[in-house]
C-alpha cells in the first residue's frame, strides 16, 4: 500500500491506495501535476535555534577538551530580528550584511573565564563569525542595537574573560558571507579553565609505563612552577615556559614524541638527569600556533627521560593549552642477533623463556616496563633459559647479547 497526498484549497487529503491505482492516477492527472508544479512554493525549514528565543543550551565542559559538543547547521537559517552584526563598537568591522543566516546558543557561566570552540566546520562557507551577548541573571535575549555584544570573533576559537557567574550568555554564529544559501555545518562547545594539572611540576611528572601512548591532555592552567628559575633551560635545548611534564624509561630504541596543539604554540623538550639538573637530549619548535611538533631520539635502556610540553620561551610566561600527545618507540629490534640465528619461545611465557642461536649467547638481561633490571644471566652457550617462574604476570623486556651483537624484545608473562 502507498499513501497519496492530494492538495485541495490548501487542505491535505490522505488516502490509502494500491500501487496500481497510483499508476493510473498518475496518468490521469499528469496534466494537472505539470500545470501546477511551478506554482508550488519551496518550503523553508529553518533550524530550531534560528532565533535567540529558541537558543540551544550548551553543556559547559569542566575543561578545554570539549568532551561534550553540540552540532549545528546554517542550512535554511534566516536573519533574526536582530539582523545587523554592527551593534556598536568592534562588531562594525565584521560587516552589517553578513548576519543573514545566524543561529543561536546559550550557556550559564560557572566561571569568570570560558572558551568557545567552533570545530569540524564543513560545507560552504567555512569561515564563521560569532557574537556573544550577556543576557544577565534572567537570560534576556538581545533585542535592539543598544544590546552591544561583549565579544565579536572571526577566529572560531576564542576566550571569554570577566564573565559573571550565574549569568546567561548568548552566542550567535553566522557565516562570513553577505549572500544566503549557506550549507555550513559545525560543532560548538564551551569549556572552563581547569585547575592546574597534576603534572604541573617536574617532580610530579606523569610516568608513562608502556608505549605506544596516545592521550589528549589539557595544559591550559599550567603554571610557571619549574624548579629553580621558573623557566626550563638546558644547554642545546630551546627555553621553555615550564608547562606539563612526563617521564619515560628508555627501552634502547628510537623514541618519537609528537605534540599536536589546540590553538597555541607548543614546544617539546626532552631531558636526561633530574629535575633542576637537566641535560638536553632533544627539542622541537618550528614556531607558530597549531603547528604540530615532533622530537625523536635514541634512548638508552633503563635511562629516565623527562618530557616537557610547554610554551616555547625561556623568558616569557606564555599560555599553554590542550594538545594530543603521541609517544611511540621503534625499539625492540633483534635484527642483529636474528642474523646470528637467534630465536626465542614461547611468548607469552608461563615459567621459562628458552633461547637458541648459531653463535654463543653471552648475556641475557630482564627488565621491567619501567626500565628496572630484574635479573642478569652470564653464559657462553648456543642455548639459554630464563626463568620467570616467581615473577608476576605482565610485560617485560629481554636484552640478549649474541656473538658480540645485542637485541631487545618484549615478552608477556602469563
């Protein structure tokens, strides 16, 4: 069965009919359809939040990571009663004819500082503007040209400072275009300046026990609390404005660190030694906001390395922000000893790891994932065994020396 909809004098009549009847009906009324199709009006369905009165309520995130976002669209959006974006002051520079496709959002301030982030912009145009209005405790929408926005932004990510806790703030988003017909979609979120991170100081560095490591962090409230001067300096490395800290134990291979910032200039410093007495290992700062930075170095098995992710300056206390941190290792290479016929089994290991080679196995060392040497066996035979019977289940590293060559590999203890 199908549903046929017939329009008579703007009234709608629905009748259930068979497909055979539909086909017959189509031929009978073909002339009617063709004669009237051009008279049908295009039905516009603007977004629910097309006007301030129906502004979408945003969840205020507890940090700048934007765990909760709201999706939006400018498709079929119309100019609200507050049509001009030239409401006085700085907003005049944005052009009064471009707020013809605005949509509205609102949130209640829980802090004097919030960040608005508009992301995942797709469609056309992709450049968006945003105005923010203070609706007060009662949450009153702006209605006239005397309601001046407290913020006007062309960049999609911007900070709001000096807010009144408990007040409702309205965000108007629209395209950078004086013509209609936008197909733009986007996500928007509101974040709150978080408390100082737990790894704000070198002495509280987060220990990363296994690789690969890929986590999103927020360093927005990091303080310049480095041991000593407040800035991090080591001969051969760029100066850094402290920031946040991480610690890894070298596994004997090549370690790569990639920091992908969210709207800030990020620097990477890698050091050996101890907090306040560093030796430069590697650094990275190509310069510029949103530039992804990477640092690579060859680690020494069992050596502690400190990683500082921070604003790149040894003299200016610049702000950090959210970022993705990816750390990988190309370690665990046994190519050199494999060439000498080295092999090992089983893996995972229950009690005993067995090894053999075409040349003498001279030394075997077992390490925890934190780089602590657990046991070392010296011998000079083409076969060897390593007992793990008394060790807890988990991941371990084995370093073997065969005929003067070394290789490191990972095993799993059941």
